[in-house]
């Protein structure tokens, strides 16, 4: 089953590690959430 091997998110990833990418996505979501919360 070697034809099913692939790296998750390698085509769209701008970071070397998935963990760093996940933390950046979380931080970005929090920034948007606080922006909306304080804007309205």
C-alpha cells in the first residue's frame, strides 16, 4: 500500500511543521475573534 503515502497539508503548508501551523491558525482565529468582539 505504498501508493497511498502522502504528507498531510504539504501542498498548502507555509510552515515546516504542522504543530507550528496549528498554533498560528489558532492565534489568527483568536485575533479575529477578539477583533469582532471589541468592534461590535
